[in-house]
C-alpha cells in the first residue's frame, strides 16, 4: 500500500469509528486491528493523547510531556505521520530566535473527530 493510500485509509477509518454499540456497521476488523496496532505502542498512544489535548506541539514539547527522549519521540512521530494519524507542519519563525523553527505536529482532523466520537471531546489546555 502506498504512503498516500495508507494515510487515506487510516484517516478514513478514524472518521468511521463510533462508540461501541452505537452502530452495527463497524469498520473491517483487519483495518481496525492495523490502526490500533499503529497506536498500541505506549509512546504512540501517549503522543496521540497529548496531541488530542493540546491541538499541536513540537517534538520537544511532546518529549517533555510524554517523558521520552527526543529521538524516541521523533521516531514515533514519523511513524504516526506516515500512517496519516498525525500531520506535520513547518514551524514559523518569530523573527528573534536564531535557527530553523521547530516543526509542529497535530492530529489529522479526521483522526481527532474519530477519537472524539469514541472517547468524548478531549480536554484542551
């Protein structure tokens, strides 16, 4: 499966999720299992939870919040971006801080909606 198709299927699967018992036409078990495998890792699950609560964050902010090394966070973010669950956006310069601005990460909008349907709206702060 190409990266683009993987992103579409992951985001589409999140969009089709409903709370248990709400809709008898559940997504195919194999697709759901694949998606859950993608976020079943404790670090990835922590990243998804953090992004559900914060809207967007840099890898450094997520590293601090999830209590994992920057390298670990970046590796898991890369996998989540490839799967289409997380979106990466180029950081914007403030004009005063030297160097390249940090990339910002957020949940794919359909992933955010699907998670909200399953677990209720996130607490934003």
